[in-house]
């Protein structure tokens, strides 16, 4: 019960925990000047990245073309493909959508096709274009 009261008082005093409030009290009693979570003293850092594996839908033994077949093109997929494009600009990833006019979100006006155009991806609707098939057959 004591812990709850102390934590409640700590929050009332502007701290996140009883331990922080206790340390602040200790410093104050000793006459030590300090700043608690001062906004100008924030330290920037990057969270370490995690390694992931991408399994393309369609690859071809004699062509660098990669084809992704998408019904829904969820936010996680879009983020993933932007990361892959940035980290592997040599890859030629193309999309075939079941509906290229599908919206990327309920409130968005952006379609899958628009997203591809903005991010420099080739795309098609419902079928692999014959031109792509010819490229693949010719090893391009």
C-alpha cells in the first residue's frame, strides 16, 4: 500500500515513478541542482534495425524481373517494398494487382497504381503484361 501512495505522489509531483521522485528528493535535500527530463537535453538515437527476409512471389532464372502479385496492398507491404527499393536499388520489382484502383486506405484517395507511380514501381492490373513476359523470355 505504501508503494501505491508514493507512486501516486510521484506522479502528482511530475515524476514517472516513485524511484525518480525519491532520487529527486535526495538531491534536493543535498542541495544538488538538477533538471528532470529537460526537453533541451534530449538525446537522439536510432533503434537498431532487425534483419528480415523477403520472399518474392515470382522470380525467373534468366531475368532480373521480380513480380509481386497483390490483392490487398497493406501498409506493412508498402513500407517493406520502399525499404527493399532503398536498400537494393538494383532489383526490378513489379506489381500485378487484382485491382490497381484499390485505395491504400479507407480514407485515402491514393490508389495502388498512384502509389506505384509515386515510388517508381512498374505495375499492371489483373494480368502480367505481354511486354513483361517478352522481357523475361529475353532475359531482360
